[in-house]
C-alpha cells in the first residue's frame, strides 16, 4: 500500500512535466525504477517501451538489425580490422577487400616502421576456404596492399584479378620508383599483380567509367588526399552500390558524381564502409576527423554505414617506433556509441570485437 501511495504521489508531481510535450526519455527519468508499471498505465505506454528508453544506441540498433545483411549484399570479415569479403547474392559473385592475414608483416620504409596483425585480430580462417571473383585494394600502403597476404590468397584463388588504387611501378618515374623502393616493400611484386582501376569521372550522359569484374564494376570516387593517395572505392553491382574508404572520405563529392551515384542506387541499397579514426604519423595528421566524415556521409545519405580499420589489433614496431613511440604513429578513435549516436538509423557496426555489440560476422566459406 505504501509503495502504491508513493508512486501515486510521484506520478502526480510530475504530471505537469508529462503533459508539457516532454519526451518519453525525459518523462521516464522523472520516475523511480519501481514506479514504471504505474507510469506505463498512466501514459498508456507499453512497459517494455519504457524500459527500452534507457538503452544505449548500440543496444537499440542491435535489437533491430542483423549486421552483415544489407538487402542482397552479404558482408563478412576476414580479420577484425579491415579485410572484407562481400557477396552479391543475386549473382553469387564476391569481392575481397584489402586482405591482411596473420603472420604477414607490413613494412613502411624498410624496418623504420612495421605493422603486424595481432593474433586476437585474426578469426582463424583457412586461406584455402576463401573464394572470390577479384581483389580490390583501397590504398597501396602495405597494411592494405599487403603483398605476402595477397600472394597467398592469389595462390589459393587461381590468379583472380587484383584492382589497385595506384599501380606502384618504376615506370611511373624516378620519384615514384624511389618512394616505392624505399617506402613500401614488394613494390615490384605489387606492380606485377595489379591492374589500375579508373576514376569515376561522369561522362556527358552522367554515366561513370568502371573496370568490370563479372557482376561488379569498380572505380575511384573523389579526389585523392594530398599527402597520401587515400581515395574512395565505388562498387556497383546488381545488388546495389558500395562505397569503401577505410581511412575516411578525403573530400566531398561533386554534384555530378552524386547524381551518378543516385542513378546506381535506385531501388537498391547504398552501403558505406568508411573509417572514422584519425591517423597521425610523425605528428602529421594524414586523415580527416570524424566530424568531416559525418558531413560527407550526410551528403551521400547511405542506407547502411559500417565503421572499419580502427587499427585496434595492430602490433606496431620498427626502428622509429622503438625510438619515438606514439609520436611516429597514433590513432584517434571514436567510440562505437558516439558513431551510433551520430547515425542511429544507418549505423550497422564494425569488424572490431572491442566495445561494440554490432559485429560483422566472420567469413565461413562459400
């Protein structure tokens, strides 16, 4: 009886708040937890809806979506950082993005800096189980275009096409040859394996220039970053369109490109796989902030958005890192909850298994 009276009094005290267009969350916070049932009756609101009002954004999204399933697209991960396997169910064809496997070091400028995937970032996929129609590389940094990983994958997939964002070759001139030879290892191997895919420059009719791999069409979207050739990969297929930019989208898209993308997505989903972390090397900011990424994502209005390449499972070493530590290599990450709050209707999760219940499933073979 005392409990009922206390709740009755409390409800009447907040009646003014309830009747003044306060939101459901604001109303709920006016009440003690043990008065929820009475409050639900007074407001004619289902009790379960009230209980959900104090859920995090990640919890609410997790209750309503299945990460990795976007229309006819099936998204899976090959590691917990940034290696993806995406299948178009309509055509039963697939692409692999930025393969980077356990035990394969990435060398920046020889031994100046090395990056290696930690064991907890590797789901233990047998490389021989990976099937694909092609490999797409976002940027020629060795943790994206990792020659040892790629070579092992190519040996298992019968020499499928490899589409590179920038062909590293001594034929590109002395300056590029010096950067390649002393910057990224295995540049001759990379040049021999890869084919350059074109920029998505709209034609007079508003169509885009693509490189075809079966059902998939691939091109660059937007301008490269000034310091590093980070660009956005645009994939079109019978299942919809994908934007892939693991280091974020470096520049806003032109109106012509936006119109061309709109034509591709009519009746089909546009899925954005975009990094939200900010990369610093030697104190220089090489990628945009999350605030800028938000602006561009709102410009393209994707149906689904996945965060990627948080670099939480990297073991960093090398001469420079041993001497200078984080001043040579630093990542500023945005929490998954903050990403979700920025895009509560589009956010679908990440490959990462850290502090995020929205986890893209691991690839399990064809």
